[in-house]
C-alpha cells in the first residue's frame, strides 16, 4: 500500500471548536496517508474526532492548522462543492422534495452533463445498488435500508475519487447492517475508489477495512490492518476497545516475570523495570485450561454459544476473567481450575 | 385517560364554542337580513351584498386594503426570510436581535402608530398608502418570521451540506434545496402577514390620508353613523376571505410535506 500514490494525505491537522479557555481540541496534530482504492476506517468512541476528520476532508469544517491533499493536490482551502469527494451522511440527507432519480441525478446536473448522460449515469448508479425499480418514489416512501442504498447511489453517481461514509449503517437493524456490510465491500471493489469509513462499531471496522485508524481524544492511537490491531494492540485503550479482552493488573517481578494482583506469577515479556505497575492483556480465546497452569481461577458461569463456550472465571483477588473454550470436557460451575497464558498471546502495557 | 369520559366535558366545550362564535354567527346571519335596522329581523335577502358591490367607496377601500396587504405581506416575508436565514448562524447578541424582530407582537400598537405618525409628520412624509406600507411591513414581520423560522429549525442541516457535497454552490444550494424546503413556511408566513395587515385598524387609521381608506377604517367610520346590514355584509366577506386564505395555505403546506 505504501508504494501506491496516496488518495488522501492528512498532514498535521489540528482543529478546535470554541474560543479561548472554552475551546475544545477535537483533533491534535493528526497525520495519515490513505492509499488509492483502500477501504480505510476511522474507528473510535463518540467524541474521539473521527467525524470531525471526515468533515474536514469533505470541507464542511475549516481546519486550524495542517493540510489535506487529494492525489497530491491541496484541497483544504476549497469549498465542499469544489472537492472531488462525495459523502454518505449518517442521516442519509436525501432531498425529501425530490424523487429517488432526481436525488441521484443532482450532482450530475451540477456537473453539466447532457440530459441523456445524466439519465444514463443516474440509472447505472441506481442499478448498482439494485434500486432501479424505485426511481420515481420519494425518499419518505422508502425503508431505511432502501434510503441507505439511494444515498450510496447518489454519492457514487458522479464517480468521486474518494467516498466518505459517516456511520452510514448505524441506523439499520443488525440483520440489514450485516447485509449492507457485504454490499458495501462489493461496491467498493466494483467502483474501484477509495472509501473512508467512520464508525464506532469495532466489529464492523474489523470486517470491512483494509486498514483501521483507532482514534481517541483527537489522536490516532494505532493505524494498522484489522489483524494487527486485534492481535497486537499498541495501547491499553485499543486492546480494550477492540473485541473482548482480559486486562490483569500487576507488577513486574523480574526479567520476563509479572506478579499479578491475584498473587499468581506469570511469564510475560515486559519492557518496564522491576517493580513497575503494568497491565497484562490476553484475548479470551488465547488462554487455555490446563493442569498445572500458572493462573488459578474458579468457574462462575458458562454461556454455550454453539461453536464455543464462554466461561466466566473469578481470580483469587475477585477479578473476572473471560475464557473462550472448546465445548468438550468443560469444568463444572464452581470448579477450581488453572489457566495457561502463552507468553506470545500476552501484551503488557504500562499501567 | 379518555377526556370524553370526564363529566360535563361536552357541555363545557359547547359553551366555549358558543362564547367564541355567537357574535360572528349573529353578524353573518344579519348580513342576510332585508330590514334596514340591523338588529330587527324581517326576511332573507342578498340586497346588502348587492349594495356593497356597487358602492364606490367600499370598492376603493377594498382595493386599498388588498394593495396594502399584498405589499405588506411580500415586504414582511422577504425581510423575515432574510432574518431567519441570518439567524441560523450563531453570533453575539443573537437573542437581542430575535427580541427586536418579535417586538411588534408585544409593543402596544397604539404607541407605535402614534410614534410612526409623529415621525412621518416630522420628516414631511404625506399620509396615505405610501406611508402605510412601510408601517404595515414593520409590524407584520414577526407573523412572517415565526413560521419560516420554525420550518428552518425543522430542516436537517445535512441537507444543505449534501447539496454542496454534490457540487452545488451556495446560490444553487439555496435555490434547489433550501428554498423548496422552506416554501410551506414562506407561504404560511406570507398568509399570516397578509391577514394581519388586512385586519389592521389602528396603524391604518393614524396614517391614512385622502383616498387611502382601508376596509377596517371604512367600517369604523360607517359604524359611527349607526350599525347597518351593509357593515355586516362587508365584515362577512372579510371573514370569509381571511379564513379561506389561512385554510388554503394550511392545506398547501400539508400537501408538500
């Protein structure tokens, strides 16, 4: 990806809302390179700055400092209607007084295509999202999923270099959301353009993205592939935000050794010096039940999921521990067990 | 709880309706009375309507009222639209500006009318329609402003962003998206301003000059000579025109939703 020319370059962008002492810094010196035809996701909790970054790229907000480039050309001084990007809004923002076809044709008319060309391209865009049969309807006559498709068609019709998507699936129910995720991914492959996708749903981000930028407090904490973010989170926040994870507090007891607060001493590679407070993180599926394991625990609850069983355990100091186990040979509720924590499955963060 | 089950609900509602509308109903009924004395019923007749149609002073007053209400409605609606659009952005003193815009709703009209009269006399403006139009525009602004503002507040702000995102510049965004979406509010605002101007007596009375008598001013001067069935007929027509306008505007607004 690094060899391809960048579709979008964000250089040291900062943005505050409000003035003086009341100013809130929403983005702090954010830099990111997004490759051509990449499915790039900005992921984080609400208020992390992800939507503001998207709105800066679209041109709905002015940046305080830094620069934004598309294919090497600076665009941050241009109004939204001169930027080669289109947006799919969280609320869809379909024009209620226009039909589906008129909505999709809107940008094409602005670009002064001939009437025949406008009709042809709008028709193509509607076919792409399988909404051709609804061309004459008003947006209010469509379901949420159909409005979502029309919003996509409207943004794709002018064939932008970059499509910006602001939590486009958040208003849909779970089943429809899963379907639309697959469709989005296919559409992106078909259209062959860069997608910048904003979401607070980590599962959605893992499913869809080529790369994810995890944001918090106006900064990008980690920028990597979904796999690397899940398996090698660089921050305690990232580890906690993405998927299920056990976070165990403890103290470095010596080289390669951590004494957890529950009393168990485990092997874990820590950069911190002896005596430093640390947090050890391990995914529920990476720990295993094993005789003579380093971490004693008591089984408190079991949830059968079909493909696996989630065991809720309690450590000696009362801290909870989640374990994803195969469904065969399960211990009973109340049984005392020991867990093996493979050192390569552990991440150690400064506390 | 079902309100209809409460004791006396029906009786109280009827009493309030009677209280509100009996005078109007009496006025309408007596406009069809053949008797010269307005309060004594003899037989049904359309004579008074025929008479007011051929009465030149009533025709002139009607014309003046319509010209004034149209000019005041258009002027107030344009200013109110500009104000509502301007008030969309936050700025210092926004609350104060809003209060000033809506002041005509609260200020005693007689005071404003006298003040306007004194100002116009002081700067040498002749009384008449030309003086009445700007004065009517001023007090009609809040009636036009409130429905437009309500419509604007109910509008998803992403719609204008979406238009700009789809390559429409600010002017085209206004013409193709903002204006059509505000249209029901603009129509409602115009109707309210129009009806308010049509109905106004005080300001018109103070500022009217020779040949600029409006219907309410005419009715007032005619009534000093005694209540005649003619007055009933004029009032009935004014009532019907006002109600018809408001209902039409309401239905149009509903249709466009």
